[in-house]
C-alpha cells in the first residue's frame, strides 16, 4: 500500500518542519525527493542525507517560492534536471506574519499572500506542463484549519490558506482530464518551529477547541501526504483533508 517506488517528488520548504517530515515519509515509501529550501542550506543537506540513507536519490534546490514566475520555474527546472521528471509536487512552504486586522501592515499582508498563495500558484503553473505531457501527476497544497475557520490575528494567513483551497479545487477541475490530481491538507495545531512561538494561552485555547485534545505531530500530516501522493488515491481530487484533531468538521 502507498508504494511510491519509482516516483520523483518535489517538496517546497522541506528543510524543516512539515516539509522535512513529508520529504522523509516519501523517501521511506520509495520516492526520490527534491528538497527545496530558501536559506538554510545545511538543514536541507541534512534532509537530503537522510533521504540517501534510505536508499533514495535526493537533490537540494535553493529557491524562494515567493519570488514569482521565474523563481518558481527555476525550482521546477532544477527538479526536472535532477530526476528527469516530477510526479509529485507538494506546495508546503509557508510563513506567518500575525497581527490584528486593524494593525496589520501592508508588508505583512503582501509577504504572506506572496508566499502562501502566489507561491503555490506559480509552482503549479510551472509543473503543470510537464505533468500534462506525462498525463499523470499529484499536486498537494498545504492549507490550514485557519483557512477554513478563520483565526484572530491571522487575516493574511487565513485569507491565503482559504485562497489556496480555491486554487486546489480549480487546479483539480482543470487538470483532471490529464490524469493529474490536486488536493489540499489542512492541518490544525502541529508541533513545529512555526507554532513554537505561539503564546501558551493561544495554544491552550486551540487545544481546548480540538476534540482530540492534543497537538498533532508532523508525521500525522506526512502520512496524509503519502496517501494523496499514492496510486491508491487516484480517484480523489479537489479535496481538503483536515489533519487537525477534529477542530474543523466540514460537510
Ligand atoms: P516551518 O516554519 O517549520 O517550515 C516552513 C518552511 O518553509 C521553512 O523551512 C521555511 O524556510 C520555508 N519557506 C518559507 N518561505 C519560503 C519561501 N518563500 N521559499 C521557500 N521556502 C520557504 O513551518 P511548518 O509548521 O513546517 O509549516 C509548513 C506548512 O504547513 C506551511 O505552509 C504552514 O502554513 C502549514 N501549516 C502548519 C501548521 C502547524 O501547526 N505547524 C498548521 C497548518 C498549516
């Protein structure tokens, strides 16, 4: 089940956190993985080393996914050069710049939209043609529970993550006839560097709202990514899967 042998994956923002866990989970299932990172080359090399120890091929690709069309095309080209193809793209790179709506700066708004929404759009644009030629592909977008339910202090982040769900569904509809699926993961509170700075009161409040009552691990999300990437998920597209302890229960 969920064998990814012979597949090549590209994971953005994969030098730590959820991206790192997804890259390693893909490698454990047999995939070769291109590890995109923005700044931390040694962390990306560590992830690549762990992938190679699992017997898979790895490439590290420096690139800023918020850099627009050319930056994203360069990342995709580097992955294609490394493996000859990309079967699976995970748009994972993301940031937070939290502030209350009335205090949020233009920079905080733009930076989060550029990274969390425009980045996945340009990455999808860049990967679509080679995937269409191959008549197969898996695109997985990292949304968030915040994009489904809103979150005080995260107008920019919630708007980007909600927008990403619209992008996911549209991509799924446009590319379905070419054998490409596109789905979104919507994690709740997961223990990573991103959430480490959350004030104790905020994380307690979120835990209190979570039916399962605890913070999730990166491996909880990575397992769901493996499923979306697999052949077994061939009939699943345009979906949003909450990996969130039940904090969002949609229809
Ligand atoms: P993290 O900060 O630990 O990791 C994010 C990674 O993305 C970092 O390595 C960072 O350098 C990279 N990155 C950021 N901007 C980039 C850019 N422009 N180009 C390339 N790389 C870039 O965060 P995480 O918790 O692992 O989050 C990963 C994804 O999951 C994000 O999209 C985040 O919004 C989403 N998410 C996280 C949680 C959570 O609770 N941790 C919940 C829901 C959604």
